[in-house]
C-alpha cells in the first residue's frame, strides 16, 4: 500500500513508519525539515498549511493516517491551528485526491471537551472527520509510552528518584507505542471498521490507579518509590511558575493541569477494537521496563 502519514517525525509517527516499512508498505510522510533518506519512505517537505505539499503527500495514496497534532500550546489559537485547521486541510486534500480511507488519531481528552482547550480542539477535529464523507475511523489513544517518548520521561525520572508526584486520585489507561502503531496500520490496511470511534488500551481491565501505575514505574527503574497525590491548587501554582520560567515552552500549563486532574481517563466499555482486528501484545510491566532500558541507553535516565 501507499500510506500518507502526518506526524511522521514525532514519537508515534516514527514508530508507525518503522512498522509500516517492515510490512512492505511505501510511506509518504510529511516533514517540516529535510530528513535522512531511508528505504520505503518518501519524505514530503512541508507543513499542514502547505496545500501543494499535502497534494503531493496524498497523491495516489491508499490511505491517510493523520497522526500530527498539537498536545501543548500557549493559547486556544495554537490548538485550533494544529488540531482543527490541520485536520481540515488533510480531509480536503484526501477528498480531492480520491483517497477514501482516513485514520484519524485523536485523544481520550476529546471525551471531555469542556475540561481543556486541548480536548476541545480534538473534539472539533473529530466532528470534521465525521462530517467528511470519507471512510473514517477515529482512534482515541490513552496515555502512550515507549522508547523515544519525552512526555513520560519525567515520570520515569521521578520514579528513579524515589518520589513520584501525581495528580489527585484517579485512574488511567495506557498503551505501548508499538501496539498503537500496529492498530493504526490494521485500520489502514482493512476496510472495516469504518465510521467508528475506537479507544485502545493495554488490556488491563478498569485501567490503572495512579498509585499502581507509579509503583509499576518504580519497578521498571529498579526502585521503590513513594507516590503523592498532588492537590489541584499546587499543580496550578506549578503551572504558573513553569510559565514564568519557560514561557511558551512550559510543559506544565493550566490547560494540562485541567485534564491531568480529571479522575477518569480509562477507556470506555465496548469501545475497544474488534478482537479479530487487533489485540495488544505488550504487557505494560514489560513495556515500562523496556522503555526504562532504552532511556538508560540514551543517557536520559
């Protein structure tokens, strides 16, 4: 197949491309900057705002896998540009090229659009996909982790230090990046399910409590960590300090605090992919240990 992929230079996109090439697919991937030449990959230089680049990206493609998105922005406009306008541009390009299969990577945050600007922008992107007339599938991953991820690195570092600061008590689902990549490929390769919202996870029933996940992180890095549920007010204060120190590069923003503090980020019952299409292969304890090992190899942990 010829797969048109956005977000190919990011954490999930890089692993998706690796898996697609291993399966013998040709990948056309959008990138803002020149990339290293590799077999099975045609890099299309441009952005989601570049109509000519998008036309080249989707030309004669069998499916679009739209991974690109903004997870952190200083204001609503930043989320709108990356998650809403970018999705609209990809839908328009796919429609014009006659590419009907469209796999859209959203987020569990879209379930609660009133909580955060990020979640609201993802919900709006989903509405666009559903109204597109294409053969779409929306994937709402929970927290994604694995080798190469910089977002969860801080949690591993805290676990290694022996103290893990967590949001207020709640539960979450997680998924290894390899399992997510395999699901996205399965959805692109097959005609079904279409016009469906899917929420994958690691097969742990009812997800993880924050405390249990902190314990799993500690085990992965070879320590025994103490975990603390951090009050919302403290997290808000931390976000204000981070904004003062790092400006628009702040990692902890008020918007992120809003959805971090939501007590239920467990996938919905009955929303999992069909078992004959996909099942997770990476047990989370094993995946966390693998990820910790990769961090050590890179000198990150």
